[in-house]
C-alpha cells in the first residue's frame, strides 16, 4: 500500500525523472498542467503533491490555492528553479508544507516527502480525535415512546454494563448507530473511547490497516508505527457498522479478535491484547449472505450473542409526533429560522406515508419543508410532492381531495386560496407569469390576489 504522490510540473523531463526516482517507494502520477491534475484530485486522494511554482503560463501559487480548496489536508511541496525568500513566504502563507529549489536531489526529496507524510498522518490523527470529541459532546437522542421503542430501551438497559457482543439489525435509517452509542454512553465503558468503523465505506485494501494498524516498515511508505482502531478503542467500544460488507479475508481476522481478544498489526511479530467491546450493525440479511458464501457462519454466531432488531418507522407511526417536534426544533436552530410547528393537515399527511427511508427520510422531508416554508408553521404546501402524492397511492386526486376537505374543515376558503398563491409563487421562485399560468388565472387576477392578501 504505497502512498500516492501527485506531480504537477510543465517540464516532461522533470516529471519523468521524478517518477523514476520515486516509483519504488510511492505510487506516482504526473501532469504537465494543472486542469487534469485538479480534476483527478477531486476524484482521488493524494497524501503529497509536488507542485512547480511556474507551470507554463500558470502561477503555481494560484494552483496551490485551488488544491487547498479541493483537499485542505493534502501536503504540498513547492518546487522552483527561481527561489526567493518572498515567494517561499507567500507559498507557506497559502498552505505549502515546504519549498525546494531545483535541481532536486532525489535522496533529499525522499526525506522531505517522508516528513510530509508524517505531517499528513499527524493531521489525520488530530482530525480523528477532534471528531471523537464532537461525537461525545453532541450525542443524538433516540426519540419515541411507542411500544417497539420501549422494547429497545429495555434492551439497552440490560446490555449497557455487560460485555456481550451485540448485533443491531434493521433497515437503513432506523437509528442503529444511535442505539450502539446509547449502549456505550449509558454503560460502564462510557468514559472510554467509542470508535465507529464503517466497513462499507473503507476500501478493502485499507480496512485491515484501519482496524489493526501497522508497524514501521510493514510496507513502502510505512515510516512509523500506526495504531489501528482495535488498539485505540482498548477499554472502550468499537462499533462495526455495515459489517455485512466486510471482506471474507478480514472476517477470519475479526473472528480471532472476538475469540482471543488479541491481534497482530500489519508487519508485526507480537500479539497485542485488546479489551474492547464490539457492537456490530447491518441492514443486510446475514443468513442469506452465509448461504451465498459471502459471510462466515462462525463469525455470525460470534457477533450475534444478542440481537437488537430496529423497528421501521412505519411500525411505530405514533412516534412521528415526537420526531416532528424534535426535528423542527433542531432545524429552527440550525437554519436560524423561527419555526413554530406543523399544521394538523401536514401531520396527517406524514402519518399516512410509509417511509422507505425511515427516520432519516422523515428528517430530510422536514428539512426540505423548513427551507421552503415562509410562514413559520410547516403546512401541506411545504411538503415534497412524493410525500403528499405517494407513488403507491391509488388515486392522487383522491389524496388531494382528502387534503382539501381537511383544510376546509379548519380554514376559510380565502385562507386556502392565499396559501395556494404563496405556495405557487414559492415554487416558481416569484415568477408571476408562471404562477398565474399554474393557477389558471390572468396576470392581472394574480396581481389582485397578491394585493388582497398582502403577499410580499
């Protein structure tokens, strides 16, 4: 697993010589201009970039600024044949790690790249610790008082102080990670680290390094020992999210950690003991994966000592009232927008939706509505069309008539008409010609309605 180095220099001979000198230790990609290099940087991660100060007609300092916009963490070493104190200071101010004068000595350059990689690694560790602190300060709440959720609370209480392995299953968006975190934060390990590893988000060739770490010299570019998540989480909890996506080869190594509480880092000779609680989660059917040969049966029974099955939101509809209040309060604060609540008509629409994306989808629906809303109270007109007129509805017109009937029962016709005008204006971003067309009235008629209802 060689680190990736990007070279941007307009001289093909320099690119070729640097690639030749670095290829044994690094994966090297070189470009003679910045546009293709910046395009690649948006798609692929690089640890170090070697950037010429003058790339044809381009100013390397301007390119440096663009690089830092794309990836603030990448370490940039500037290169130039025309060194000066002024340009080196300017490069440092704009985020360059170092400033080297051509011609470059490969041995010296390797030293600078190793220093840059160490700096990159330390930044990654600081970012990890900062994120960990944010997670401890801003723990999300589990919302709901329905019978299915009462069962979940009971299981959390029973599991919080014992080290039994737990498997949390359920559809995406049901709150599996919130339950894992609640078990950790309410139990006797709450003052120790809680570390999350998303097994589906990390490339297979990096996941082993992420979990078990490595020793210096384990592979080209491993210039220092690196602790893995199992070592960092010692005495605490490690949450293996999307464990159904873990590669088979790693599953056997995880099984050993579960059985013996010890592991060997990449390139290491000595076993490291770890006292860590493991909680896993998946939205996949593990027995089916076992049958298909993608998941180890012995690992399944190791992690599933205790299973918590998260209910889908459609199975606890009575919690939507509390969830709406929670999300609206949170959105009001985050969006710096005064939101007072939600109308009964809009709440009725939300109660009749089936939520394939569960609680996460409800949060997104309310965020959409909060952004669209201009009255302070979320109404039906603020909700996305797919929620008001779901695809599986037998008759959109019947759904619409039901909403209108409910409106008429609590509002005057003029209030409904005013809301229709406001909603249509918002939909058309204030375009009165399009609004009049959608409402089926003339532009003059629309202008009269705007004046009559005092719409701004």
